[in-house]
């Protein structure tokens, strides 16, 4: 019987795996961390040594209070400055007190410190940069996201974390980036626990505005739990509820919309960990060409290769559950 089951499973995979590629972006069209239409020209100009477009796009996010875009752009520009520093050096020489420059400078310094074995000591040295970014625009919550990361890296006690968190939510009570940083601090991998992490994420999701990425916080908690090594203690129902909530959020956005791409990549990863193969395939169709480094870079060195490999794995697993004479490879009901 085990041999017969294995043969039937193999036959199903052979019959159905190919047709299940319908609706999936071809492998050679997948993009990793693709910038949006505003950031892309700024990165091209920065690559040519011109900081002007980057400064302009960040200034717009600050003036229009586009805090989520601002946070994303700051992180991408800091990463680009780490790899290609010439344009950033030119920006510092031109307008050294620009609040947008100071924010990218703080993000860059904190990110570099996290990559060092001497993390805590280096982070303490860059405290003035974080404070300068916060002082440059008192209404901006993004420097406080950086400050939350800084607190985590310096082994700050809960009292300090709570003070920084209060400053963040005072400026933007629903800012996704600040919530993600707080969630990391409260995770079992840092200074909290799985229970504390889930409680925080579920409260934030419950209070979130319609369509807010905060509704994906519980699935972030689920990811931390499932990939944290020998997970135990969180009921399966709580994990499934986190995935279901993130899937509901995903459904509010159009397919191939780049805005929720990271949330969709994260949800796909969690659905695979939970072996919810059809749901994972549905999200792979929705995410379109937009692969993101997170969460795959937390698991492997080559996130794009892992994303592509996983798409094939999901199709195989879904194919193995379809009727041998039905499904997309046969004349039976079409798999949606």
C-alpha cells in the first residue's frame, strides 16, 4: 500500500504540476525587491552620483506625511548608500543638516552596527545620530522606528523600550514600521516571548484601520514562532488565524500590487510552514512578479532562488492532492 500511494502521488504530480503554473509569473520575470515608480529614478540617479532625486522624493514623503513610504524609502536608500557611498557623501557635503539626510544617515549607521559582532558598543556610539534625526523633524515617526531598532540592539531594558515606543505612537499610532520594530523587541528571539509577541500583534491588528498592513502583524509573530527553532506552546488555531487574517488583508489589494508584496511573501512562507499548499499557491498568484528579500533572507543566503524553488514545491504539493483524472490536468473541475 505505501508503494501504491507513492505511485499515485507521483502520477498526480506529473499530470497536474504543469497546468498549475497558469497565473504564475514566469521565473525569468520575477523581480527581487523591485522599487516603485518614485524610488526607481532616485536609485538610478544615485547610482550616477546625483543625490538630488533621492533628496526630493524623501522631502515629499515628509511634507505629505507619507510615513509608510518614507520608512520604506529610507531603508532602501540606506542600503544603497552602504553599497554605493559616493552619492551619499555628495549629499552630506551639500546639505549636512537636511532632515532627510540625517534620517538616512541614522538608518545607515544602525544597520551597519547590527551587522557587527560589536553591535551594542557601536550602537551606543551612534546614539547622537538617532537623536539628531528625531530632532530634525519632531513630527516624523520614522526616526523613532530607527530608535526602536537602536534600543533592541543596545539591550535596552523594557522601561527604555516603552519610553521610545510611546514617542513613536504619539507621532503615528498606526505606523507599520514602528510596530514591526516593537514586535521584534518583544519576540522570543530578543527580550520577550512568543506569547507576548502574539498578544502585541493581535491587539495591533484588532485596532488597525481597514486595509492597514498592521493586520499582518500576527502572521509576523507566526513566522517568528515557526522559524524560531523547536517551536511549542502556540496552538495551531492561533497560527491559522494569523494566516487567515493576513490572507483577508491580501485580498483587499489587487493582484501584482507591489505595495503588499512583502506581506504576501511573508504569508506564503507561513502557509508553507503550515502545509497549507492551496492557500500558498493562491498567494503566489496574487504576489505576481514581486519577490522580497524578507522573509527568505532570514532562512537562506539566496532569497530569490528560495522563492523560485518554493513556487515549484507548492505546485508539486497541490498537484499531489488533486484527483488523478480531474483538476487542472484533466477534464474535471478546475482548481482555483
